[in-house]
C-alpha cells in the first residue's frame, strides 16, 4: 500500500520545501509533491518536518546499537572499526528494526598501537571470550562470522599487503590509525610512520577504496594530508587551529567528521544535559543512561571552545563536515558521553553552537555523508531513493533541537517502534 505523508515541511537533504506530500511505496520514495492516490494510507504531518534518515559517520556498533540508533531516526551507521563488513552484515540487510551499516573492518595500526591502550587489561566484552578491540577502545564480542582481519603494520610493505586482504574481507573503506597516544593519556604509543601511511593510502586508492584517518593532533593531521587521505574521522584537539592547517585540509579536498561529542567527552564534559532531556532519557535503558552521563576525561587540558572554533573555520573554508559520534558498541561508562542515535542529535547541536546554521548542520547528517561515502540511494528525499525518513514535530531547520521531537521513523518504508527497550 502507498503511504502518503501530507502537510509536512520537507527538508530534502539540501533545501526546505514547505507543505509537500511525500509518497512511499514499499521500500522506496515514489514521489515528492502531488496528490495522494486513492486508497493511500494518509499520515497527516501538519506542523511537522520530514527529514531524510540521519547518518552517523563514526560509530563502533552492535545489533543493539543499531536498534537504538534507528529509534532516534538514525537509519545508517558508518562503522569506523568493528565487525560489520559485507559478509558479517548479510543477516541485517532485511531487518527493518535496526539501522543499516557499513564498516571499515579493523584499521591499519602498528602492533601495540592505538586503540589497544584504551581497554583495561581484564576487559572482556560480554563478560567472556577474547575482546575485539576497536578504535577509541571500543570492543565487541564476536558472535558471528569469521575472525576479523587485524592489519597490524609497521612497514610500507606490510600496509600495502593488507589492503587487498581488507578489500577481500569486505571492508567498505580503509581506516588508518595515526595516533601516538598523547591525547588519550598514553604518549609514546607505536604509530604509523609517514612512509607506511603514504604507501597504505596509495595502495587503497589503487583498489578504488575511500581512505579515512583517525587523527587527534595537528601533527597527525598533517601526516594524513601528506599521504593523500580522503577524510578524517576526528578533528584535532591538541591545539587551536591555524590558518595554515585549515587551508591545507581545505586544499586536500578531505572531509572531516569532527565528533565534537567525543572531543567534549575527552575533556571531561559528560552528556548529562542530553540525558536530562526527557526526549532522550525516557528512551534509554539504565546502562546507556549511565554511559551518557559519564565521560572519557583523558585530555582535561583540551578546550571545547577551541574545537568549536576549528569546526567553524573548516566550514568557512568549504570543508565538508560530517556528523559522527564515536559511540561504543555497548554501554561502557569509561567510554562515556556518547550514545547511539541520540548522540547524532547532540552532535548537530554542537555544530550549530560552532556557528553552522541548522540547515548546514542537517546536511552533515544527510546529504554530505551520503555523497562522500557513495551511498547514492539515501541522504535525500527524492523519487526512487530508499524510504529512510524521520518525522519530527516543529522545525529543526530553524531550531536544531527540534530533531528530538521524534514522531515517526521509517527504515525502507517500514515504520519503527520508538519506545525504549529492544527493538528486535
């Protein structure tokens, strides 16, 4: 049956359309504008705003994380270290109670390099089995699929050799860890050198793969630019920006997922304000609520205002910004301050606080990540695209916090239950 969403203000991923009807048939959007056909299931969306399903451009996830994300209107998560490569997510492709997912698999890093330092020695996800360490210390117990490929590399030849293996193992893009541990409170970690990073990026490009760098310092950012990286999964936070570093990032054409929520958490700022919002706290179970109210607190000397100023400078320089959270696959207070789904709404608020308009911030969670990651079937409301949609009361194109006035979420045209608890 055709579903007609009528009377809504529509943010189509790029611009706002007033009081437009959107028709869904099966898993697709079949029309934007026009009259509902006879017999259509009518959703009266007067006073509401229809958005493309949101995209979180930096997570470490699990099936519970994907379910939680969807309940907050995040219909796609981009995993930046973890298990959900092509062969390991086939069982989720038709599951409309969880967000869709893409993954880098595991990132290229030296033995003993980041993120190994962030997990307690006795940490075992799920309480048994060997932990699978993830970026920012995120771990997930492996409960399906083959053992992940761990591309530990200390030389150019090793990095080059792992690229075709990652591609064959189902990575959707290639991640490089460029981190000496200084921001995480573990200076002196083994770190990719310039030659190894450059060789790995070049080989990934030869295989037609998008390349992404984990960098939290200006020096690491400069290394990744020199290597020809396509995007950054973080924004540096060790010092204020300069015109030089902003200019180099802009000239490189790379995108940046600032993950301001992560940088705030690193300085000791918790997500308590977000958890106190009844639109969020009422939809979180106690474990995620506790995690959101915690923080990493590994770099208290960092300054959130410097991070926000860097975000604004990047935007003003024309750099593509993507909304990401760095949420962990399970609720772990020592990796606190972020949460699946609601964290994207928090990041949008931070982007606006940095100086973006609400519409510019919304593009960072819709149109822009879809374009940069080649997800041509989503990120916009247009005829023929996936019916991944978020309906909210109010007008987030003028008041960004209205994204949390959740009214309805569709994943491939299937209406999602928004209540707290497991959606599976």
